[in-house]
C-alpha cells in the first residue's frame, strides 16, 4: 500500500565465492547492465574481495557490503573483522544474521543483536536476515520464530537507527534449495514483519522500512515476488553470481 515510500534494494550475497580478480570481473560485467536501475543495488562479498569490489564499483551507483561483522570494536577475536574496520575501508553495508551463520557458526539471536549494535554504532547500513526452518513452518510457529528474531535483534535500536536497517526475510528451506517461497508466502511474512515493526515503532517507521525477500530468487521468479506490496527487494545468493541474472532481477525491481 505504501510501497512508494520505499526504494527497493537488490543485494547480492556472494557467500564464499570469487577471488579478488573474479570480483573485479563480475562487477565490471554487472555495471553496464544495471546503470539505469531504479532501485538500490548492493553486492555483499567475502572480506578479501572488499578492496577489489570498492575499486570496481567506482563510477557506478552499486554499493558494497560485507557478509558479517564482529560485535566488538577490536580485541582478542582471532579470525574476526569488526564493523569499525569495515567502516574504515569505506564499506557501507553489512549482512548480519544470515541463516548460514546461524546454522554453521553458532550465531544466536543474542549475537545477532550485538553485531547489529556494533554495526549501527559504526554507521553501517545493515541487512538483517531472519527466517524460519522447515520444521518451524510445518509446526505453524513461523511468526513466533521470526518475531523473536526481529525483537531481539532490534532491542534498544531507536527509530532513527531503524532507518539504517533493511530486514531480509529468508525462509531457511528456500535458501540455495531452488525451492522459492510463493509470492503469497513471501508477502504474508513480509507483511507481518511490517506489522511487527509498526507495533514496536510506529506505522510511519514501518512504512519506511525496507523488507526484502531472499531464498532462491532468480531472473524468472523475481518479477512476481517483487510485485507484492510488502516485498521491497531481494537478497540474492546463487543468481547474484551471474551478471545477466542479477541484472534481470535489478530490472524487475526497477519497474
Ligand atoms: P539463494 O541464497 O538465492 O542462493 O537461495 C539467498 C541467500 O542466502 O541470501
């Protein structure tokens, strides 16, 4: 209903793919294809590819993001990267709470909350991932799970800070499986996330919040998903690694 209040955001999540040289090549292929985009375009890349990505996007409106950040500014956390470090090299976006982090790396709602806090303090824009597992959907507790994930992540976040947070609804059963949520399923949950934001903040804040869908979104199904009033863009894994596919999704979001 209030989609005109929000600009769609199409973000690629490259996961653990591409070397720096391949990053330059892929971004150079994407650039001309998305130059007329009427949505925000972000590519979230592995840490070692950030410099190459920041360099490659020069002269375009494409923004660069990291795929995670730690909750502390600095310290004895071997192998980790802080939000301040990302900020210092000029990275504007960061994904937090991706289901693969939750599933394989012990990420919890509480550590997601702490990372959100650190990223906000560093001045980054966050793509906050939430989503239910298949058995949770089948037990009819999808919104209980997502409600808890959203509430814990946003605890203590002000309305002003909320404008730096994009929420990505990513049903875990749809990620990398080729099994996309139907447009109606995506719309139902995205709409409920917006209602939750309205109850935690205000309707005005909820109307301004970008809520993406992610999970096997591709060049073929993007237009239908993005036609839904509460689906404000997408977080794209597999299809973001192919320039023409990613560009087709950007084009679908620009209509
Ligand atoms: P997918 O990944 O598009 O490959 O399903 C989406 C994501 O994990 O963000």
